[in-house]
């Protein structure tokens, strides 16, 4: 079972999942840093002042970079989990639809942890079901 889980296929699936998560989060961070109008409008609808866009963008960018670097990927995953938990709380507060909006950060969190687990043997040891 361990030989199967450490196969190159699992490693590449983990890299691809992590890459997709990283690309999505970088896109989100850049949108906040550039203060793109749809991003600012969405933040306003969520009750977050547009003046906080750059701060949130910098936080997301730094944490995403931590996740992308193999030596700090576990710390990045932990911090991204906290960030995404905040996103869930914001969506719950404003009463957004459950499956399309409120749970979306949880979907991203699952993908980032599955990707990390498949590409990092030390993290894989933490989860008995992998």
C-alpha cells in the first residue's frame, strides 16, 4: 500500500492539484492587489471595505507562496486553512447560498490538503487513510 501511495502517479496528481489551487489563489490575490472593480464589488457585498483589498491580497499572496514552496508547504496549508475558514464565516454571515458560495472555500481547502498529502510524504504520514 505504501509503495502504491508513493508512486510517481500520486506525486504528479498531487502536484497538479496543488498547482490548480495555487493558480486560483494567486489569481484571487492579484485581483485584490490590483483593486479590480468586480473584486471590490464582491468585497462590498460581503461587508468587507474595499480599502482592505490590498491588505487581504498581500496576506493571501504571502500564504500562497508559502504553500507553493516545498519546504514551507505544510505551514502554508495550515495558514490557508485559517484564511479559508474566515471566508466560510463571511459567507455564512451574509447568508450566501450554501453549496455554491459558503462551502466553496472548503472545497479549495480539501483540494489543497489532498494535493499536499499526495506530494509530501511527511504530511501523508499524518493521515491514516492515505
